[in-house]
C-alpha cells in the first residue's frame, strides 16, 4: 500500500521554530543591517581561526569516503529494490543535478574567481599577482573549491538519504539517517533539532544565492539597456516576479516544474559556454584544459597545507575562500542532498558517485577553464572587466567584448533568471518536505509559504543593507555550518553501519565464505579435479557454517520505499539466493537457487559411472 500524506503529518515544532528564526533574520536585516554584517564578520574570523582545520579534514574525509562507497564492494547496491528502474532519464537527471547544485554560482563566479586569484594569488602559491605564472595556479585553486570535493559533499548526503528512504523505508529526513546509531531518532528531540537546523542552513544558503542572483540580474539589465543605475523599485519588482514564478513551479511538482526549467537551462548554459570557447581566445583556452587538470592533481596537497598557522594573510584567504567554500557546501548539503535523493531513486551507488561527483565536476572544470581563461586573457590585454566597481558585472563585461555580445548577454541573463527560479523552487520544496516529516509531496500551502519567505529575505537583504548585509548573512551561514559539520560526520558513520548489513553485502559475504570453504574441502579430498554441487547438511557442517544468516541484526529491517511497499527482507530471503545483486522476491524459492547456512557446496569427483579418466602425467 502506498503511503498517504497522512503518514507524514506536519511537524509543528520544527515548522514553527524555523519560521520564527526566518522572520527574526528578516527583522534583523531591516532594523540593524550594519550590526548583522559586523556579527557575521567577527563570527567568520573566529570559525576560520579555530575550526578551519575541521572543515579541511572533513572535505578530505568525505571525498575518500564517497570513493569507497561508489567503487568499493557497496557500489552495486541499488537505491530501491534490486530490480527497480531509475525514475528519470540520465540526461534529465544530470540536468536537474546541475541546476540545483550550482546554479547562479556558476555564472557569477565562472569568469570572476579565476580572475581574482590571478590578480591576488593564494598565499600557498609563490607567484606574483597579474604575472603569467599566476594563471595556472588561479585555475587550480578554483578547481579545488568547485570540483569533485564540492560534489562529494552533495553525494554523501543525497546518497545517504536516498538509501535510507528507498532501501530501508525510512522518512527522507536528515534525522532519519541516524537510526542505525540512535534508533527512533527522527521522532525525538535530537531529530527535531537536526531537521530544524537543516531548514535554517538551507534557508541561509539559498538566501545568499538569491541575493547574488538579484544583484547580477540588476547588473545585467543595466548593461543591456544602457540605463540605470536601477534602484530599489527594479529589485523589488524583479524579485516579486521571480518569486511568483518559482512558487508556481514548486507547487506544480518536481516532475513538471523543475525538470522543464532544468533541461531548458542546460541548453542555454551549454550554448553560452560553447559560444565563448569558439569566439573567445580559443587556443589560449584549449592550452589550459589538459595542463590545468595535471596541475590540479600535482598541487592538491599543497593547497590543503594552507592553514591559519601561516599568518594573517592565510587567515584572510581561508575565511574569504577555501574555508568559506567548505562551510558553504556543508550548508547546502540538506537542500541539494534531499533534492538529489528525490531524483535518484533506482540508481546504484556506483552510478550515484560517478554521475553526481565526476560528471558535474568535469562540466564545472570545463566551464571555469573557458570563462576563467577568457577573463584573464582580456585582463592581460588591458581590458577592465570591473569598470563599474562590482563583481556581478564581470560575466556581462566578458560577453560584451565578444561578437554578438548583447545577444549573448541577454541569453546569459535569461540563464541567471532560470537558475534563480530553480534554486528557490528546489529549496522551497525541500524545506516544506522537512517541515512535514519528509513528505514526498509536501503541502502546497507550506511550499508557497517558504517561497514567500525566501523572496522576503532576498528583498530584506538587498533593501536594508545591500552588499554589506549580504556579506553578513554569508558569514552567518558559514558559522551555522560549524555544528552541521558535526552532523555530517555522524551521517558518514551511521551510513557506514547501515551498509554493512545490506542484503547485497550479506550475499557477497556468504558467497565468499561458502565458496572458500567448498574449495578447501574439494582440494583436500580430490586435489584439483573436482566440481561444485549443493546438498543439504546439518547447520554446523555446511559451507556457510561460520555465517549466521538468521542473525536478526542482519535481516530484520525494512526496505519499504516511500512510493510503494517492497516488503520485509527476512532470513529466508537472504538464504534463498547466492547470486549478488539479484535477490528473489518473497515467495516460493526457485529450484537450484538455494544457498543457506544449512547447505553445503559439496565437492565431488567429476567421474560419472566410474568411467576412467585420463590424467596428465607429471614429470
């Protein structure tokens, strides 16, 4: 029976607490914008100085953990039933991952961040700013922040939620991930606090992106029209219009709304990137494609060596960039992770890691090489890409210096608008789902409420204090990521415990034990001339005698998915199959597929009816 929405009642404590905090932030931004910015800056410095090491260690640990999950023995585990098909096509899946995971940041930082490192290199790089030697380190530093490690954060939380929900039958909540170590945690105070905090960090992370997007929309409109500067009326109107659009998209459902917008934007962004590659300094760009990848691998260790112990310049750089990014990805993990889980049902863990980590990383690296190389090349030729004194204009300044610049700037502006909608769309659905105990199809009125609050925060930030308030909220977001980093560590430990008792792993462990014991017995009795067979023997004499397939710790758990029942996996189900990845449905066993602790892989002499055998003579 499919679970009804009544199975996911609204968690009033989590919802009320999150709304109160949201309204408080809006009031704070209006009433004391300078104070918000000051508190955020001071808090950011404290976190960077005292806990920068934690974020760096966490980034390394997550990357290694996801490599083990995806390409180790757990890679074949499917996020759902063993024979379940993916819900979305691979192309749509990648498009939605791409739009939700990066969005506005890709367009905003694409030409800006490499240019910034080129002019003001990291303290870990002994190169002069603006020199030819500073170009490659600028690319490499950008890859560190936006490449595989960033996507590993998303894959961890997204994979853990999808596994917990579609394989174990738990609610798709961050709190439910702790069931293996804290049974019943999603219904306790600890679980409610975790879910409340997941909403808050999602809110802060999305609000920052919307603030950046609104400023970039304003800058693009000013450059395209030649008018301006546009005032608050333009910002309010733009945010109000976009808010109404993303609320309409959100309440229409993920399939109709986000998929259409994501696929459209994938085409637009790909077109803009290809256009810049062809009409920009093509050879200059292509030269950096292979060299920057090699340099990234070579310089990875050195970039991680930078710490607060290296002096004030290192503290400032880490707070502005590296530690800031690790904390930002931590803050976005509930939002992007839950969205990834929602669209990844039916995929294997190997597919998840490959697609969520490697495919978007390859696209991102190519994007930054194209736009970063172009902005650096133009700067080397004497162009001033920040003539207006703002960072959000760099994208449009680059495009305006290429053929058909006005048309391409309009296309880029449209992409920013769609990214604004998809980010807010996804965030409002995720926050609504968390507010209702992980309801797969959250209430439309709660989704709309979160959409309105997101729009109000964007307006409050930009009207109350502009960039100073936005900077303050960015800093507060990093601070809020500190306790959530501890939660992420707990997710890794809890998920690892879950994976150890998955039927796929149990079958592999049993098969290994049974085959090894059968081989030993065959060699002892027949040397190298024997074949395997199966016959029933006493439980303590079988090939799997050392493997307790009836252990409740291994078998008594549920794999009921949120969109349909899969039933309970019992000891009999585990015993019924030996072939990895193809557990049989509950019911009458298929002949020839029995392999349990009460069966032996018997070794017999392959000589029917006593016929003579010709053995090769030794010597």
